C-alpha cells in the first residue's frame, strides 16, 4: 500500500486535483451493490458466494490481480471521471449492457489500505510508493492525473457512493426480467355483449382476448432491438378460469404457464389474426376466481424464489373479469389475493391490478353452443 500519509491527506489530494473518485459499472449490478451495502473486491464476492450479474473483470484479470500486490482484495477506482474513450473501450468488451459512472467520496480512502497507480498496473503502470511522490509526479506532468488509478482494500461502503441512477428500482433488463401474469375470467357471464359500438367486439370475452393479445404484442416489441435481437425482459403467463384453472394460451403454449419473449414470437398464428396467443373463451358455468388466485400464488411463489429473480422488479398480476363474484367464496378470494401480494422480490411486493368490464344493460350470455 502507498505510504507517507499525514493527517491532512484529504486536503493534500484535493490540492492535487483529486476531489472525488469514480467507479464504472453496469446498471445491472446496482441492485446487488446496494443490497451488499457497497463495492467489494471480486475475491471477497467470490469467497462469499455472491454472483455479480455483469462483472467488470474476467478470469485473466482476476489472475493478474492476485499476482500484483494483493489487488484481488481491492476495489479499483479512477481519480478523475473516466473519459468517453475509456467508456467506449469498456462497452466494446461486450461484457456490459448499460454502463454508468458512480462517484465515490474521498472519505472512502483509508490510510495504509489505499494504493495509487499511474497508468494500467498490467501494462507498465507506475506504482506510487509514497503520497509525497504522487505530488511530485503530478507537478512534473499534470496529465498523470487523468491516468491515476486508486485501489482501496476491503471495499467501499455504500454511504460513500453517489450518482446512483434513479431508475434502479424500476429498471427491467435481461439480467433482471420481471413477470407479467394475466388472469382472465372465462365463465359464461363473459359472453354478454359490450356497450362498445364496434362489431369486432360482440362479447366481453372477445374484447378481453384481443386486448390481452395487443398488450402481449406491446411487451414483445419492447424486447426487440434495432438489429433484431430479442431480449428476455419478461416472463409472461396467461391464466384462464371458469369451473377449473389452466393456462389460457392457445396451441402447444398451453402446456406451460410462463413463456419468454422468444417462445411467444416463435408461436404467432396466421398473419393478421387478432388472437395471436390467446383465444376468447366464455362457456364455463362458474368463474372460480379464488381457485385462479391460488394457482397464481403457486406459480409466482416459484418464480420469486429463484435466485436469478431476486433483484427483479416485482411481478404484476392483471386480473380481468366482468366483476361478478359469488358470495360463497368472496372471503376465500380476498385471502388468496393477500397471499399473492405477500410474495416479493428484494425490490418490492407483487402488484395486482383488477380490470372490470361492464356488460350492456340487461344483456344475457350468448348460447354456449355458438
């Protein structure tokens, strides 16, 4: 570690032009950084069994760190804000999806546990043995400051970290996908007419099916990049209930509740078909919403318990019905809904939306044989 520390080392660093430190990471790592209460060395993360979504290093750099004066125990920082060229070179490595620069207070520096390097330690970088030597080097060549790297042993506490993007808790990515669950009433009451002046929507069930298909299509559009790459941003389930509860997908999709974007994009019916993934259904005598919510609880309990979903935005349940609930199981329904809302990720609890469609006044269900 660099020596020659004195009581006013913070003021000394500021006089040299070092007013703040910087760390570059991927936004997908931010939730883990906050959860673990700061920045840790790759060795500590490895020893503690903590998986980083998008690590900054690789096997080669980790071996080099271990060989260079215990750098494997250190967090690596910049003494000045990284240039656009440095950011671009990191982006070109393909290890990252969306980089951000975090500021780190100088108060994170701990004497005798901090080292300074001018340049890349692995490519002829100069180790600064004494803090006084750093002042001499910068005075001779001010450009040294832009190449100054700082290693802090034992990590950086979260209290010293700033500039954390505000969208961290709502961010959805391939590393942190979310779950969307549509729950559709398929009882015969959904066969009543709607008050929408549109021949395409003869019955509530048709309106709901088309709306769900359109929303799924909207989600999938968000997963397709300009070059055609499909990102796994969502796990989508559609559950139908009447007398029983089953996945409401059409065709072979009905074998599973959840499907990823690639699976859904590979299963589109004939071009122009407005019921691409979900067909209208409205011929069951009863609508057992309580059973449906129990089913949703079970699939979301499994989803939220997976380690890869630990830091994901919490699942959203969208329940669609005409609002008719039998009194003999209203209490069970409320208990089932509360159970679903008790499930959570590190970000928050499951969210439930209820959408109710009112039928045309005095309308009666169509003949179930139609």
